[in-house]
């Protein structure tokens, strides 16, 4: 990314938006993992009950 900005293939705004998108998606990963774990535990609990 940095090389492309230096070479003029990308402008600084697209680089900033790419990093912003990257930060925002990584920011939500813990929430997605927690939701996945809760759904998995709920499914396991339903199978364990008679």
C-alpha cells in the first residue's frame, strides 16, 4: 500500500479509507467471536437436555 502511494498508483485518501475499513472490521471481531460462542453454547445446551 505504501509503495503504491509513493508510486502514485493510489492517492492518500484511498489509503486512509483502506486503513479505516481495516480498523473498523478488526474492531468488531471480538463481538463476532462472542456471538458465535454464545450460539454454539446454546446449541450444545439444547442437545444436552432430554
